[in-house]
C-alpha cells in the first residue's frame, strides 16, 4: 500500500509552487544595409518602379514642324531623377531600355498601329544621347543626391497623325 500512496502523491509534488523553474533565452535583432543606391525625389521618399516620372510632350495638333521637347517631370530637380547611394558605393551606371514599343534601334510612342519615334538625352540640346541599353557612368563624391538628367525629343512630323494618346514605358536600370 505504501507504493500506491507514493505514486499518488508523486504527481502532486510536481505541480507544487516550489517546483517551478525559470528558463531564459536570447532574441537577436539585426538590420542588414546593403551597398545600394535608390532612386528618389527627396531625402525622405523613394520612387517605386510604377512612378519614376513622366516625359510629357504636351498636346499637339495632327502635325508639327519643329521638334517637341520634354524633360523628366519628377519630384526632385527639374529634368532629372535623383539617386542616393550609401558611402560604400563610389560609382554607378544608368541605362535605359528601348521601351515597350522599341524596335531595337528606336524608342517609339504608340497609339494603336501608329508609332512616333523619340530620343532621350542627358542634356537639353540632345547631344549626349541615351542609346538603347547603353550605360552612362556617374561618380559619387558625397552623400548628396546625384541628379540623373533625362530629356526627350520627338522629331518634327509634318504628316497628319490620328488623334489619341501616344505612350511608351521605359525601364531605367541602376548598376553599381
């Protein structure tokens, strides 16, 4: 009988308040900041891929005799994207693809079947062109934002075109 009594008292001893023990462990916290650059308009905001800016050539009649010019309309400095990199990045390059309507040699605005070629450059005069997929290099000398100028030009088009909105979507790539 003593054996039965000891067995029945044994489980009661395990739950007594004096029998509890403490256990401790560790929690790790971390943040990884990569050597990176970001496109932004001001120090507190980052621009996502869907809204990096607009080259707006305005509204025109069915034809025009002089080239149409535009600069990238973006939150930062007029005519440019802004790029900020952390201190471990000393240089980066920018390339711009041929757009959704490009043919490998030309960027083109599209409205249905109608296509209008246009060009991009790093200066207002159009002399420093952004070739399709060609890299333009930028050096970093400070923690300040670096402007990436992007200007557009649609050549004169004396032939009448159908009314509508002509569009294209470009991909800007930063490499560091």
